[in-house]
């Protein structure tokens, strides 16, 4: 059966081994692997040159693969052993309701929106991609597609908004999870959460006492106690 297109009868090669000219340009190929300068350039690749499974390396960012389709919503971070980028994993959960930027935690075998008002609901990752019932959780490293961030600010799991981020550290459970490096990107931090409590009127002089895993900070009129939450993240 004939194949539509320009037919060739031999391999495409240069004239000699000393020729430095490429035999093809990746930018004009369909699928495969290619390198681009930015996310915008990745997203501008024509659909006619895309196919599921193709991989694009964005310079100074990460590797992305088309998974489950060929539209821009199907790009997912591709973790390649030995590469520098992020630690992420794709999960499937019917009707999860997540959006990019949501802070999440694993509740048994189910993913839920995190909230820093209980030691059992503290965040361990941020949603970096959503495609129907599939979603990607980034546990550490670079994340993009966020909005409203202040570069250089640390962000914590919110104690009032499920799945939310806040640049104001909550009073009781401190769950730092993101360092913003632009208004829409940041670095997910695998920091261990801590618990903060206050007991009134036990001291009048300032001092600092270490006792096991507890940190007692004594100051006039109050005793602040800080200890690391007894869960490992």
C-alpha cells in the first residue's frame, strides 16, 4: 500500500563524514524530542507537528511530555533519572476537583485538599497539572502556572482555605511549602511542618532552653513552646 508524501528510496545523509550540516531540523519534525526557549514556545508548537508521547525540553526549566492527548493541557513534567527539575508523580482519582496550585495531602489512599488547622491535614505537595481525572503532584522542585505570588516570599499551607497558599505563617501549624521565584513560579519545599503553642504568664525573664525535641522560649508574661510535628514529610 502506498504512503502519501514524498517517497525516498534511501537514508538522508550528508555528502561526507566531514560535513557538519544536520540531516533534519527538529523544529520542523512531528513528535519526537525537541528543545525550545520558553513555555510559550512549547505551547506554540502546531498541532500538526504534535503526537502523544513527544517530549520537549524547555531551556532553564524542565522536560515536558504530551500525555493523554496533544493539547497544551496535556503537557506533564517528565522526570528523567539524573536530571535536575522536580520530583513529581501522576495520579488518577475520579472527581478530585483539584486545580493547579492546590496544596494537597494523602488521606489514606485518597488525595485531599490540605489545611494547616490539624496535624493530619498538612500539605505534602502542590498540584502542578490537571487533565480530567489525572493530576500531577509536585513534591519538590520547580513548579509553574501559579499566579499572584511575590518573588522571594515563602508560602505556607493556609489554615483557613482548604488547598490554599498564604504568605502569612499560621499561628498554630507552620507548614512552609513554597518559595516564589516569580509571580507565577516557585520551588516546592520538602520542609517538615512544626507546631506552635503559647502558655501565658510563666516567666518574667528571657531565656532559651532546649529539652529533647522541644524548644522552650521564655519571655516576659508568656512561655512559647515549639516542637516538630511527629509526622515525617
